[in-house]
C-alpha cells in the first residue's frame, strides 16, 4: 500500500448511519432530493426569502462573518457590510437548496447548468500533460465545479477537513467521488500525499484562504486586514514544477448557471521568498473575491490569528 493510499480520506457507509441520531440528516437529504426537481428560479426566490430569518440568528458563524467583513472592508459602512453578508447567505442557501441535483439529476441536466469562462487558461496545460495547482478560494459553489472538472475527465487531488457529522462526511465524499476521478486527503495527512499526486499529473485543488494558525504562516495583507497566510505554495510549486492557475466558482442566479472562472497562471512565481509568495497568492485571491463577494464563505476562520497573538473571534 502506497503512502497516498494509507492517507486517503475514504469514508464508508456503516449500518450505524441508520441510528435515530442521524434521522434528521437523512430527512434533510430527502428534502434536498425533492428540491432538486423544483425549477431553479422558484427555488432561488424561496432561498432569498429565508435570509432575513437566518441573518438575525445568534451564531458563532455569523459572528465570524461580521468580524471578517469588518476587518476586510474597514472603509465600508455597517449597512454596506450587512448587504454583503445578506447576499452571501442568499447564495449559500441557494446552493444548499440545489445540492441534491448533484446526486439525482441527469448528466445532461448538470452539464447544462455549468459554464466555463477562461478555459483556455487551464485545459491546454492539462492536455499537454503539464502539472497544475489551481488556486481556489472557498466559495459556496465549490462542490459543483469540482464535480464538473471530474466529469470532463480530469483527476482532482485536494486536502480537506472531514465533516464532524460522519454521515454527512460520507454523503459529501460520495458526491465528490461520483465520477471516480479524484483523491482526497484529510488535513491530518499533511501536504506530502497531495504533492505526490500533483507530480503524477492530478490537478491540484488548493484552497489556502482559511487561517490554520500562525505557526506555519506569515502575516501579510488580505483585503483590508493582516492575515495569517499559508507560506508553502512557493515550495509546492518548485517541487512539482506546477503552474499556479487561479480559479473561482460562482452561482449566477440570473442565468441558473454554475460558472467556473479560470484566470491566467501566475507569472514569475515562485519568487524564492515565502513572504512575497504569500503576498502574491493573497493578491490573486483578492482579485477574484472582490468581484464576487456574494459568492464567498465569510463564515470561515479567516482572521482568527492576530499579529499580537490574540484570537479575533
């Protein structure tokens, strides 16, 4: 068994998932399967009507989102940031209502819901057999576009945080692996298996925007804040000889399309300096996020670590 095989995240179905404590999860999935056949315009309108009830809830996720927006956009008013949060929650609920499509709708239907913008920045590299790491921010539609790449015949490799709910973890993993083209590693496996996969030609799906602690990070600008930023992308690039291609997922509720925006590979990267590489990486993320703030997961642990050692949240 290879190092990669031993480290794979590959949850399996167990009969314990039928226990009463998981019945609510099954009920929610049944609801998602039913919603998958509801016309998207009706479903999206319903999602937006739910936002006012969600935004007033007291939750740690909403607290993080408000603090993130406050620090990332200090020049915007409270009202402007509130609109940004409402729009982000609206997109989140729209995607949740559509999640069942990934399981029960036909391939023709799902492909008609997808649109690639800027494919010339990625697909020729892959078709020539060159190594690629895609630089991807956490957006609500991330699962739809990841599946879309797999459906096109490309094998994806990524690092993710397993879900606390083991049934939901198995369900989400089953959806991500429905085309049988991908390998997923938990964060606990470290970066080595991911690196080996990229060397073998798998498309690296790299999401470096969450704050994983100051120990392996450098503090550099991110929008209007100073952010603990992962500093390993330059080293990964050198070891894999990969192109770094920024990529952004968006759900367009006007057209009902899941858009995959692909941008030109970063030039003159890596620089040989961890801090400068982190700055360039954040600038690439900023350029994508600022144009579509409603698509971004502002509820993440973006700014938990502070330069003074405090926890923002």
